[in-house]
């Protein structure tokens, strides 16, 4: 019996991770096909930001009820119905002709983004407590669907045009749903009465720590989603690359940002959530400081006359910085949830729902703000300037609430007293 249960658990983990990867790939679809749509409809940067962010809104808002339904009905049936519900809207994207068509369909396609709050408890309940962290980390690696989208969609777009992408994605979603149903399992013991209400979810906001962790997660997850949506068109506009090359380079950020989440969980277990998150924010600060600097030509007067210098990142240095930041944010996504499990052991579901919702909303609002800033300033790197400011807020907040009072750095530190 034990062996049978273990085999079922492994099967559930594999097909659930596959399902989440496909859902995330679909969720990020506009990151690539949004570029020819933008050109065809003559959209400005703000309108493009709204277009890419629309699916993220639905995927964020639906996370809490999906989590409740998973508790009540079981993850298998909820995930299966969720995937089936997106097939028709994905397919209809091919026939959309007006801006509002894409926005409405995007809202329905965005349901795929809620799969995280279904699969996480579904997978975790198949494993004992000692292995739950690893299992959830493996499942969370399905975030790499954002990178898969950047490999698959450009190839389809180049060969057949963008309208084929939704058709292929709809077929893939349908096929994955069938595979999921065939190889997943249901365990009645895993169903629990769902007593969590919206009132309880919102009541958690009375704790200032929840606001802080929501702020952190809005960077490491919300920022990850936003930049995954934004980077292909950024490469095309900033460096004049083809969509195929732009998507390939953008995947250097999306791929580590997804697959390394399990490593972040291990690091958080070993060194603690605070240490990992603190260094994640500093690495982000450094990368965003350099990424924020716009392409600049400076003319200075010398003894030999005026000389002009160019200051700016080329595509390869830019990609390297994005790769490093993608790794850091993968670790940060895990460390934020480690905070929650450490400090709210009896209330993980409620707090995770609120923090996850905040991260998702970050992924919705940031692309719109990126577009608005670009329309306002004409500077593409203003997106990174905004993220740089958000990271500064988090660093200051963390310093005053955690670092300042820590034994190694605060007034209670033995080292501090000896040197003081």
C-alpha cells in the first residue's frame, strides 16, 4: 500500500508540474504574440501594457476561490476543469480583430494563472512534511512555462503567423488536461472543509508583516511576471532584434526565474528566510541600478575640442544582468513563503493567499506602469527605474523592521558593543 501511495504521489507531482508549466506558458502568451498585435492595432506602450497584463488580473483574483475549492472538492477535479475552461477562449484569440476582443478573451485565458493555488496544496498533500518543501519547489518550477512560451511562440509565429499560436496552445492545453486526468489521482482524505472566507483573507492585512511580505513578493513574483511579459518587446525596441532572437534572450531571465525556485527553498531552509531575502534584494538593487541607466551620448569639452562618449549596456551585458536577477528572484520567491511558514505556522493558507494575491496584482499593475512611464518619458529603461524604486522601499522596510534589531547588526550585538 505504501509503495502504491508513493507511486501515485510521484505521478501526481509529474503531471501537475507539466500542467502548471502549460498553464503558465498560456498565461504569458501575450509576451510574444502581443508584439504583432500591437503593430496591427497601432497600440501605444500603455495599451500594450494593459493587453499583456489583462490575463494576469484574472489569474491573480481567482487564486483565493480556487484554493478554497481545492480544499473542498480536491485538486484533481479543480485543475482539470480549470484547464478545460481556458481551451475555447485561447482558440477564439485567433479570430479576434479589435482591441477589446483581446482584452475580454485575455480575462478568460487568465484563469490559467490561478493554477498555482490549485496545484500547490494538491501536490503538498501527497507528501509527508519532510518532503513537502521539495515537492512544492518542483511544482513551482512550472513558472518556467514563461520561458517555454519564448521558445515555442516565436517559432510558430515565424513559420505560420501569430494566429496559429493560440490554436496550437489550445490544442496543447486540451491534450495536457487529458494527460493530467489520466495520470493524476484523487484522495478523499485530502479534502478538508474550507472555512476560509474573504473576510478572513482581508483580516490578515491587519498584521504589518503581511504587508511587508506582500511587498517582497510583489517584486520577486510580480516583477518576474511583469518583466517576462515586457522583455521581448523591450529587446525588439531597444536593440532592434528580431522577435525570435529577442525571445531567446528574454528566456535567459524567465528560465532561471522558474526552475531555480526549489534551490531557493533549500537555501531558505539552510540559512533562513531573512538572510536569503536580504541578499536577493541587494542583488536586485545592484542589477536594477545598472539596468536603469538609459542609452546616453555625452559630449564634453576637452583641450582638444568637444568629444562624444556613449554610455549604455549592450544586449549581452544587459542579458547577463537579467540572468543574475532572474536567479535571485527565483530564490526570493521561495524565501518569502519560508517567512510565512516560519511565522504563521497555524495560518499558512490565509497568509499565503493574501501574499500570493499581492504578487499577482504586482504582475498586473507593473506592465501597465511600464507602458505609462515609457509613453510619458520616452525612456525604455524607465521600467527598471520603477523597479529600482520598489526595491529601495523593500530594503529600507526590511532594515527598519528586521536588520536594525538583529543580533549581528543591532545595538544588542556583542560585536557592536566591543567596537563601539
